[in-house]
C-alpha cells in the first residue's frame, strides 16, 4: 500500500504542469523521507488532497517560485535522511545539536536553523531539559496558515468553496455506512438548536456544528481537520456576499428547492442515501448558483480591464 501511494503521489506531482522538475524532486524527497511517520490510512487521502490543491493552484494561475537550494535546505534534507537511516519513529529521541552538527559536518547554527524549520512543520517537539523527539506532523497543518480569506483572491475563495461542497457531497456513502444511533441523536439536538438560533447571530454556530458532526461521522481525521480549516471560507462568503446570496435564497425558497438540516436528518433517519444526496446537493445549490454568477462577473471585469489597458 505504501508503494502504491508513493507511486500515485509521484504521478500526481509529475503530471502537474505547474510542478517543475526541481519542485517535484524536492516534494518527493521530503515525502519519501517522512513517509514512515504517517499511518497507511492517511497516505492515499494525502495523495488525493495534493491533486486537488495543485488543480486549485493551476486554475488560479498562481506562480510558485523555486529558489536555489541553500545550505540550510540541504541540512534539513540531511536530517530527514538521518532520521530514516537510523529508523527513528514518532516518540523517539534525537541527538542534540552538537552531535547532529558533528554527524553532518556543519556548524551548529546551521543545524539549529534546520531543526527550527522541522519544529514548525510539526516533525520535532522540544521538551524542556529532556531534548527533542520526533512527532507525527499534521498533514494539513501548513494549510491553516495560508487558507485565510483575508489574503486569498476571490477566484481562489470560490474554488475552495466548490472544493468544500464537492467533498461534503462525496462523503455521503461514508456517513450512511458509519452513522450510529448516538450520532443521529446528536444531529437531532443540533437541528433543534438551529431552529432556535434561526436568523440570529448564533445561526452560524449551529450551521458549523451540523456539518462538523457529519465530517466526524466518517471517522477520517484528515477530512474532519479539513472541515475546520475550510469553514472560515464559508463564513466569509456568507458575510461578504450576503447581498448576492439573499435573492438566490428567496427564489429557491419560493420554488421549494431549499433543503434544510432537518430535511437532511430526516433522510438519514430513513436510511435513504439517494434522497440524502439529492437534498445535500440542494442544500448547497445557493452557493453553486452564486459561484457561477460571480465567476461570470469577475470574468467580465477582467475582460473590461484588459480592454481598457489595450487602448
């Protein structure tokens, strides 16, 4: 399974037109070295996740600058190689800075900087007066720092919104396969809370709680973590574009196409997966309509800017 996952990752990265050869090698080296720190279950999920992120980056014409490898970069790779060579795993202690510097033949200051990077990645944890140990990093940890609607372009926000919707629709089978009576009871309490909070400042709390619970039912920690990371995007869209969303909601309500949390829960209770899939599609339809309309507006604005620039 490990070999298949690594090969899949290599294909994903190698086929991507935005992934240069040097970037491909760098990512592969890092992944192959830290691979033993991950569970088998997480590997294929990570491969699929990388493909989605690369597609988002590519679709938004985001440029990735590849700088020349520095000494610290080389030492960072050497440290990871050293951990693998010595079969060090999560929880194992690693040598101190002096010993590592001697082992790698570099200055202690360079080793310290490289170790600092690994700490930021979550690969190393420093214990007061007890030295450093290897830890299992969060696969999505880096995303928490970069997925911030305040610094993302509107195009990227719309693509991430699309990605989030596709992911939630995609976990439908897992929900029906793994849900328990206790889960249904908890969802029922959340729905009741949502009815109480309807249209007030606490409405987003029940919205988040319901969908977070659905993600947790899958039993996949990476999916649950991604929901926590991506949720601010949905909150941002609801607040910033409420004037766009309101008329769409009104129109859908008039035509009876809106699916509420109570509707979704009803299909879950009945064990009706097909009905649930149709309902979850309708539940997010307002955002799909908004995404299409807003994308067309952005394209028109871009074309107008290009026309003016060409004059």
